[in-house]
C-alpha cells in the first residue's frame, strides 16, 4: 500500500470535481460546436453563378447584368444581388465590376456627356476606359475588378470578382 493515504474527504472532493468537470464539458461542448461549426463548414456548390444573360445577345457595348446568389453568414442565409458590366471584345467576353475603386460608389456606362463611351462614377467624378482601366488625373487609383466568365448552355456564368493591377 501507498504511504500517502487518501482520506474520505479528499476522495469525495476528487470524485465530485471530476464528475462536475465532465458535466460542465457535456454542457459546453454543444455550445462551442454551435458557435464554431458554421465557420469550419466547407462551401458547397460551384464557384460560378448563373445569370439570365444570353451570350449570343452580347455586343461590343457594355450591358448591365444583375445576378443573384445565396450568401450565408454563419447561420443567416440571404439572397444577394450583384451587378456586372458585360460586353464582347473580339469574341472574348469581358465582365467588369461596377464598384469604383476610389470610395466604392457604383459606376455607370456612358452617362457623362462630356466624356462619352467611358464608365463614370458620379460621386467624385471618377472615370474609367471601356476596358476598366482608370483614367489618370481622376480619383480612382486602380482599374475596375473583373469577373471570371464561363458560358454554359448559351448563358453567362460569373465567378467571384478579382482585383487587377494592370490592363
């Protein structure tokens, strides 16, 4: 036998502490899993979002294409509508983000009478060329972001907007 004997009081204290610890862990684990699980969950589905725009209808003039997708923030799921300016250039489809790189306003195509055939930001008079390149001397510091594009069954699919540093 051991020289260090455990008294009844110590034995009960150790036993109750252990049982209490297991009970606390049993109550806390579901709460921790509830909080952490959505963050660790992998996204299902593809990277491209379908639009209602037929590829055959695209021309060399930019058109506004709205597309809706489901966005999940932890436990809250909502429908989000984004926009892209899309046109064809030499058989290649170009899709540009409408978000100005200056302060995040929305740019429009061909709305500034003084500078036709350009993207124009009405907030601080930012301008972009048709290809999305920022015009020197105007507020935007970078070109417009681009969307990767795919064609499936004659319809346009857009990926996540990607920043670019050169055109």
